[in-house]
C-alpha cells in the first residue's frame, strides 16, 4: 500500500508519457489522493544573528510510524532528512511537465538513501 503524505494528488504516468502535453489522462497509470494531513519538516530555531538564524532541520511532523507493507510518498526534504532512519519513504521521480513546464506528475518513485 502507498499513502500520499504530500498536500496534493500524485499522478503516476507510464514511462512513455512525454513532457509538453497539457492533457492529464494520456498514459496515466494511477492517481494517488493526498491523506488529510501532510507530513512536513519541522524546524527548531536555535537563535542567530543579524543576517541569519541557526535552525535545526530533520524532525518530521505528521509522519506515521513504519508499518509493514506501507510506503509513504513525502516531499523530498522530508525524505532526505530521514533517509538514514526510514526505508519506507518515497518521493516522486522522473517528473512529467506540461506545456508551460509545470510538474503534473511523475513516471516513477524514488527512495532516497
């Protein structure tokens, strides 16, 4: 089972889907709706100076614990922050873009390591 913990639907397309087409349906394999609460990367502000803040990243919010047989689609920043601790996180990979260059889906998923 794959659950989408991003704030938007994820469209998975076949490898032959070409970029530059505004139609959403050609070669669409599956659309995965978002779960009600997205996973986010939390921050802890540690103070700082005049030109920058010291910020600790790497704490995920709203990320369920690992479950057998379940993978979670999350943002790249969440997956990268937890890559050494979680093997169940996926990110959209090989993006599909419409005629104006906006990402409308992906051709596969990746597991950051």
